C-alpha cells in the first residue's frame, strides 16, 4: 500500500513486539546489575514478554539494563558485558 507521498507504508505486523519495558507495582532486583556487579538494586521495570517473566531490569536514561539483557552478548556463556 502506498501513502499519499508515494512511499510504501509499513506493514502493521512489523510493529508487533513482545519484549516491551513495563513498570509494575512490586520492586525486584535488576537481573543484569546483580549478575554483573554482584550487588542488589531493586527496580520497578520489567519486560512484557512471557520468556522474561519475573526478570526486572533498569530502564533509565543513565542505565539501560533492558537493552543489555536483550542482547546476544549478554547471554553468551562467558559473559562479561558491563555498563
């Protein structure tokens, strides 16, 4: 389908995403911060995807553990991804 400007409009299916940051009532430790820093840091942000259920992670201007957690590098066996 073409837009009035003649450009192809994106398919709505291209925008469906399962991994979306959400904010919940209860705080839990950030999984990335805990793994990398061996410290506890409780946050309200988590991921909406069923595969991420129960995993909280920072989503702020200064610390984006959500992005780190959803990278291939983070999940490699001998991970050393830091902030």
